[in-house]
């Protein structure tokens, strides 16, 4: 009976160690992915800055908004 308890305890310790190693690997991979994402974002921003395209918005929404704003400004200046 004593040997069985010792074997069970060793098995429990082994399971705990395996779980901790897997957990550490999972956390490590997650942190690694976050660091790579942040690094890629920083590189992308620097590349935009070097190419001179920072701050430009090439979306259809911004074009429509600019057009409406310019039209309203033209109406106000012609009325006044």
C-alpha cells in the first residue's frame, strides 16, 4: 500500500510538471506573438513615415466626407 501511494504521488508530481511546462510554453508563445505583432506595427508605421504616406486616408468614406464638407463650405461662402 505504501508503494502505491508513493507511485501515485510521483505520478501526480509528473502530471503537475508536465502541465506547468505546457502552460509555460503556451504563455511564452502568446507573449511572443504579441511582441511580434507590436514590432510589426512599429515597423509598418516607420515605413509609412519614411515613404511619406503617414496621415493619408484613402477610404471612400473620407472622400465622401470631404466632398460634403467642401460643398457645404461653398454654399456658405456664396450665400454670404
